[in-house]
C-alpha cells in the first residue's frame, strides 16, 4: 500500500540519528498522536518542523506529513493542507499522502484538486474504496450544490458561542429542551483537551419559553458532571435515562471513550455510571443513541469485526444497564471510513455521519432506511444539511421534519456550532373527476389507490364527481375508479421526485354496462372498412378498458349515415365492425370476448346532453332518423350524418373465464 516503504523505514531511523536528544520530543509527538491527542501532537510537530533545517528533507517530509494528519483529524483543514503540501515539497515517500491531500481538498470544497489527488492515489492502490468513494462524492457534489433540497438551515446564535458546540439532542415529550456539548464551560474552563486543544466538553441545556422561543443555554451542574469530558447525550423513551460519551483521563493506563448512563430523579441527573456493554475499558464505545421503541442502544466502536475505521453497532436494551450482544449494522452502512453520531428516528430509519460514503467533504449526514428484507438503503441528505465541512449529530422533534445538527462550516478554526433546520411542508395531491361517457358525474363512484409507500385507500367520489387524495413524492401508485353498473378504469402514476408542491390531474370516464358507448375518433377509409392510422389511439383506449375488466365480453357495433341502401350499409358496417374486432384480437384480446355487428343505418343516434351542448341546433332526446335529418339545413345534415356514423360497444356479459 505504501510506495518506497524501505526508504520510509530508513527515514524513521534517520530521525533518531539526526535528532539525538531531540528524538525524545519527536517520540512524545508520536506517542500523543498514537493516543489520539492530535492537537497536542500537532503543536509539537509544528515546533519540530521549524527547528528542522531545509536540507533535512526526509525528516522534514516525515514531520510535515504527521503534522498534516493531526490537523486533519482535529478539523483544521487549512493547516492540514499546508502541512501536506510541505510533505510533497520534501518528497514524502508514502503514496497515502495523495489520499490525504484528496481528502483535505475535498473538505475544503476544492473538488477539482481533490479529484486530481484521489486519481493519483489510485495509480498506486487501484481498488481503494476510500479514494473511489471520494471521487464519487466530488462528482456528485456539483449536482447536490446545483439542486439543493428544500431544507432551510440557520445558525442558532442564541445557542452558539465563540467556543465549540455540537451534538444537540432534543428532550421531553414536547421536545422543548435541547441538550448539547460545549467547550465554553465554567466547570471545565481550566481543563484543556489534548485531542482538540479546547476545554473539555460540558453539557448545556436550553429551554423554550411560553412563546416557544429558545432561551440562552445554561450549563448542567448536576451530579452527572465530572472533572472529565462528557457529551453526545441520548435519552430513553421515557426520558428518565441519559446515555452519553465519557472520556476520562488516566496518567498511568491508556483510557478511551466509554458510554455512561445517568438516571433522572426529580429535576436532577444522577452521577454517571459505566455501562456494561463490554467488560474492558480499552474498547472504544461512543455516541450512544437509544431507539424510541426502547429496544436498542446504537453506538460507535472500533471493535473487532468492523469494516474499517469506526463502525455503527447496536445492542439490545434489556434494562438501563443490561444489554444483549453487540451487532454490527452491516456493510450497507459501515465502510472503510468512519461512521459516527447515530440518531434513531424509528425502527426502520436511522441517521448517521460518515466520511466513508460519497459526500461533499468531511463528515456528511446520511439517512438509512430498512426495507422489508432487512437491507439498509443509505442516502446523502444533500445541501444545505451537508457542506464540504463536517456535518453531524442530527436530532429531530419527533415526527416533525425540524430539528438541529452541528457543523464546523464557516469556522476557519474548525470549531463546531449548532444549526437549526426545518423542511417546508411539500404537498403532492392527485385530483380529478369520475364521469360517464357523456361527462355526467357517476353516482356512488369510488377511487381505490394503492401505493408502494403502503398507501391503500378507497376514496368515495363527491356528488359533483370530484375526488382529491394526498400522495408522497417519488412513489408509484395504481388507481382504479369503479361504480355500480359501470366498468372499472385503471390508471398508473409515478409522482415526481423533485421537492416541490405538485397536483396531478386524472379524470376517469366510466363506461356503463347497460347501454352502448361510442368509441370516439374511429376513422375508416371512404366507403371502405379499412381503419385509418389515426384510429389507433382510440382503439388502444378500448383495449385498456378490456384489460381493466378481464371478465367482460362486448359487441362491437358499426353504424352508417342515412345515405345508400339498407343492404349496402349493413354489409359495409359489418366489415367495419369486423375490422375493429380484428385489431383488438391482434392486440391480444381473446376473440371469444368479441362480437362484430353491422347495423348500417337501422339504429340512428339519440342526441345526448353532451351532443346537444356541442351542436346547438340539436336537442337532448331527439333521434337522428332520416326524416329528422332531412328537415335540417345542408350544413346541419352533414353534422347529423357525422354523428350517426359511429362505432359503439355494449357489454354482453361479465362472467368470461370466471368458471
């Protein structure tokens, strides 16, 4: 994985030879870096780099690279870029340098530079999932930036300070309290954290006033607070247990992050106790997230059995401090990078931060949904929830699409602050009318809608024939309109994925089972039975009706105008009716369901309300027989003859293939 590894090993030896007594200071920096005290290590590396002469290239490149790593890990991207570029300048011999440059340029929003370095790294490690995901994130960033979601994000000035705030968590049945971590604390004001260079984290809480406004936060001073670092709180479903990350210091034995819990008595939190998820104090456990149903505690660990970096696990909650075994959430969620800061929305929806999935840079917030087969589907929450900085630690006000998250965007020091988010209500409706062939409202009609989102509703149509139903975005639906003594009509709809208000209009025209229905826009060649091409659309609609009603049989009847003899017109009409039947058979309709009948001019059309509305000289109920038509003006006669020339279908049975 590392190129020129032998030279790299020799460079490490050269450090000892060149530095002599100064090598102790370098070893101190290396030890602090190994312990995760990145800020302290970076300060030592910076002093060592300044003292190292420019002609000591191998040593300078070694220090610069490790200084870059430490600054990257504490979120100081500008310093990390500067250090890594110094490592390039002095020919640092490890190809990992290109990966790190890709990552920090990615986090700086300089996607073209990031792509260049990711690609360079792939020439040495062609199948690196980290680099490939980095490239995917850079390429997707342009689309995310160009098409932001409708989330509205704002900095919370009332909560934020000149220090660092992160990991907000809403509390209470009304979600009217907000706990979060901050380094501004009075309790820990003299305790500088060697990892971040800031004060240790303390817990703060803000409450809403009677008008629903968030108030200036106050530091928690209950017994749960210790001399060390507490943070990332999460609460049980009854709000009486708080799980949190606890980072003790130990001058003798190495310690790591652990998960503690505290119980609430009255208005106070008790002294924290270590959870018994694991027995040792060496395995990293952090960022607890209790599920709302009280069944599981989700958390972060680097335990054996992961996929690389930090992974998300869960354990069954038997009691406040009684747990089942540890379960890795699997490779759909966990990557070679870090997955952290889980938040459980419901039994099938979790949110988490990751730098291993394709993103805009640093940590991005992702949503994971569990399907019916037990597989997680992960999606990036996009802009503006995510940025090229670190975005993490999201919390929701229950089922409402509003809440808070933390981010170090817009802070040159890489310090985190709290942001609010809300999602405007986006409505998607489908509406329309259910009418008969003459556009009259159908009584007692029902629209049945089934969606892949689980929707299954039967909507009674209003007296005026209208209906209206709210749907979801990006979902496929199947609809069926039905009514007594009418044929069913189906319709399929896929709603758009775009986040905008949308109304779809779908009208249904139901065919009665007890009277003929004209098939509009059927055209034949003059004085012949050949169907003209423009008839296809109307015939295809008839095919759909037959497919929507598979147990129906029909008669296709063709009618002519008054001109010509009865015998000639009946033969012409029979051939025309048969042409329609042949078209339907060729389209897959069973011939046993179809009968062709040529009526010629023996059944003139009775004027309907719809026809009367179109032709003002005609009255509803009038029969367009030969005597009546010949009483009209020549122009009116042409219109009446056109009305009589028609193709109709009538239901002859409704039990086809039911036996």
